[in-house]
């Protein structure tokens, strides 16, 4: 997958999936605009990309604020003239708690980043792509967008919403040369899943991790590079006929209802 001459904007780029995807775009020739509210984190990433011979720009932004989103879009266009790929990725997990006890301020924060942030990204990147007559967008949803998880209802609700936005908006712009898809990771070996493990059982987060990974047929969490590869595929010409789709990357967990083994498995 060659992205030479293309411009890729990645939100939530300071760590985890966003960081891995920004590095993957850069390694394949893209000019990268790395966006995160952690300005120092994305500047460090941009410096790393430039040190390897790539081209990158850091943009500190809060994805819940329209002015900040307009700012990172303008920075990309001013620096590089276009936006070819947009990984609309920034997200937060909130807290693990029953909905009857959920803190309203945390609920608002999860809704703000995970839904409004995705909306604002679409709202302000799409006019650029419409003007170009082409572009590819990948929104970060989750397997939580196609199943339920007790204790994480606000997060789950936002990821269902991301899939709804993806499906609806993809139909609005398909004939204008723009494709929009969603990537749906299962648990990925990042800060987020380890934060959730610790909230579930502060005394023994490792036991939660072991239980979660045992429920995955592949027996492990996904890696950030596996998610990044899926995002790059969806942005590439190999996926030229794909729009409005949701791509699950979860080691088979949702396909098997969380079963860790199958008949005939060596682990039976």
C-alpha cells in the first residue's frame, strides 16, 4: 500500500492505535497531520516521523471543540493542500459503572469525545474532500458498537452511534468519490483496556486481563499494528469498492460469542 503524495490526518495520534496508524501512514509515504489534545505527545510523534525521513505536522486540538477541529483541518490544508485520508480515531472509555450510578459529567465527556468529536471531524473534513472529488475516511468504532457490555453503557452507546454515522454519511458522499468505513477493534493491548481491567478489579487487574484474553479464540488481545493495517487497507485503493462497512478486528471473539475454544481445538 503506497500513500506517496497523499495527506493523512489522524486524531488521537499521541498514543495507542492512533500513534501506530500515523507511523504506518508515514512509513508508506504519506504526509501525516497528527492531532491530539496532548500537544507534546503529537509533537514528539511528528519529530519521530521526520527523523525517519518522513513528513509530519503536529496539531494540538480538542476534538470536541469546533474551532479546534477547524484549526487542524486548516493546518493540514495550509501545509499540504489537501486531505486524502482521515482516521477519525480519538476516543475515551469513561468509567466502568452501572448506569444507575454513572456520573453525569463523565457521561457528557464520553459522548463529547466519542460522538461529537467524530461528527465534527466529518463535518469539517468532508468539505475539503468534496472539493477534491475524492477521499477515504475511517471512523474508530468498536466491537462495543455491535454488542453490549454491562458497566460500559455510555461507551457502548457512543460506538453504536459511530457505526450509525458511518453508514448514514457514507451514502451521502459515495457519488462524490468519498468512502467512509468503520474499524471495530476488540480489546487491543493499549492503555484503554488496561484502564478498564483496573476499574473492574483494582486489586487484581491481571486476572481480568487473563479472563478477557481467554475469551478470545486467538487467545490474546489485538495489537495496535493490526488495527493500523486494517485502517490503511480501508484507505487504500485495494478497498476502492468498500464504503459504509464495519470491519471487526477482535481475534474471533464476537464471531464465536466469546467462546475461547472450539471443538477440535488443541486447548480443549
